[in-house]
C-alpha cells in the first residue's frame, strides 16, 4: 500500500521529469524569505523550527523561461530556469508575488550588491540569471548564506501540479476512503508538520509563504481523528466536491467530508477557533 501511495502521488501531482523532483531539494533545504533564523514570533502550533530549514515549504515550481519582475508588468529582475522552487503568495489579477532564496558567498553577504548577468544557484543547482543590478536582503543560519530575490511573476508561470491546493484535490480523487494512513505520502511530499495540541485531533499543516506576513498562519491543515481524515482547513481558495463548508475565525474555512457527525464538526470548530484567535 505504501509503495502504491507514492506511485499515485508521483503520477497525480508531478507529471514531469523524474530527476526534477530531487534536483533542488527545496522540500528539505530551502530557507524561506522570512528566515527561520530571524523569526521570533510564535508559530500557530507552538513548535520550535530548526534554524537550518524553512518552516513552510510550499513547493511551487516554475515553468521554463519564467521571469521575475519588480511589479506586475514591471522591469525584469531575473530569469529562472525550469522547475526552480519558489515561495508564492496568492495571485491577484493574474500576478503572483514570489520569492526565491539564492546561494551567495561570504563576500556577497558583506556587500550584497548583485550585478546584471550574475548567474545564481539554489542549493547548489544552477537556477537562473539576474537581468539588472540589484541590492538584495541577505541572511544566514550559521551554516550557509543566502539572498532573497523577490518580485512578481505571471500566474501561468507557476506549475499547477506543484500548488498544494491543486495537488490535494487531485490526490483525494485517488484516495477516497480518507484514511490517515493513505495521506502519509502526501504529507511526506509536502513536508507537512504534525501537531496534536487540539486533542483528539491530529493536524498536518504548512504555513503561508510569509511574503505578505512576516509571521504567517496556516495555509493547509489536514484534520485527522480516529485515523481518518475528517476535514481540511485552508486559507486560500479550495473546492472539495461533496464536502460541507464552514467558516472559521481569522478568515479560515474548513471542508468536512461526508459522514462526519455534526457534534464532531462543532467540537473541532470550537477548539480551532479558540486556538487560532489566541496566537500572534
């Protein structure tokens, strides 16, 4: 069953070359632009995050020839290679705010002015080229140094299969029994964190990109109880056919799957609302 889950995940989520999934390793290595080494505000789940990795690995990848601009229809800042990992905020009018953390040297960390034509890497892999002179914010976790390249790109440049909301809908079409066990391949691939604070529920979650908010809240939360996936909490648009929708505090929504008892729905909603209004 485990092997089947991983095979299904690969087929459904990432219809692309097999070597590209591991080239950049951003599910486990890329730091977020908000820099977990510099973040001091409390995360919703109250868990400590290792300084060497980003807390929220969203996993979007770009199409060939993607450019990052200074704003919607603005000046071109950089051109990215195919399948580069980026952090991506919600799209507006067809444009997505994006950021990518590029490898830099100690000298560049001291003087972070980067020249047009400079080729850059992400986790040691060729990732693109700068198209203008630019000064970038830099960060370090004591083990490596990086600069944050941020701007805008057209929504069409983001590979749809690597957007977690799209991937989740596709995955659930193939795993209709909604067993917690069957969700492990998805949880592993998107590096969702686990939290059991809201007992008897187990939450598997990631955070928003951090582009719009330096202390982001949840983006996707898989809610499990009794070894079953009972619902999905989300902050971005998500359509799950046949599910019952309920609004929660702080602009969250939950989709409960069919057959979930009303009392269980009310219990989780109450506990989640109480928790989410209490965090920074």
